C-alpha cells in the first residue's frame, strides 16, 4: 500500500509538469509550422530571399529562432529531470522536422542561414550540467526547468522573478506570447530551489 501511495504522489507531481511542457512544445511546433507555411507560399526562390533579407523578414526569423531555442531548452530541462515520455518525444521530433524544413527555405539566403545558432550553442543540457557543477543557487526556470546560471559576465542572461519563481526572460516572453497571458506557477518539483527567490515586478504580455 505504501509503495502505491508513493507512486500516486509522484504521478500527481510529475503529470502537471509534463502537461505544462506539452503546452510549450505544442506552441513551439505551431510557430515553426506557421513559418514553414509562410515561406512555402512564396513562389520563387529570389522572392523568398528578398523577403528574408528585409527588415521585417529578418525580425520574423529571429523571433522563430528564439522560439526554437526555448524548445531546445525545454528538451534539455525535461531530460535533466527525467520527465520525458513518448508524447513529449513525438512533439520534439515534429519540431526538429519542422526546423530542418525551415532551414531548407533559409538556404535561399545564406547570410540569414549563417545567423542561426549552432547545435553546440543549443546544447543546454551540457550548460545545465556545468551550472550544477558550479553549485548555482539561483534555482530553475519556471518554464524550461533548466538551472538559472550564476550572474557572471561569462554566463549572464537576463531573468525575471515572479511569484517565488525565476524565469529566463526569453522563456517568459515565449510563454506570455505563445502559451498563456500569465506566467505558470512554480512546480512542486522545483519549489525547494526557489524558496528564497526575490520577487520582481510581474511581466505584462504585449498589447
């Protein structure tokens, strides 16, 4: 009986976190698929290149790239906490497929393609391990679940604290723009790491 109760308790803690991750990954996949649809609708490579090199086109691709970065963070975060399941893995495979298709369109404009992050720079699991070895006391991001790095010049990344939880600014912006108009509450899986977080002004979604 005790073992069954422990399993039920663990399930009740893990499943809401997986549901949150699924919402994030579904939204990431939707953004990337929409980008593919837009570029696929451009009839000629030269026109596609012209669109990508425009200020609006460059800004749009930069935004899609940030969404993909968040998806890769989430992938690393769920791996670091052993939260992977087949549903999440399937969505991640779809995201990767969509991202590779998008890169094919971006090949019409090599200067844009060169600005995309390398696989090494997207290996957030390796970075998370380094932060763990550095004994970071900043806790975990409430969206991607990765550890917040120490605020040094070499690793600094802007973060925001809200309702007792820290968030990478890019993760928070992604959530507010693509998932829901208020930040998620901290998971019980992470609360022991975030009890001393100093709360800052809440983020507001863009109008």
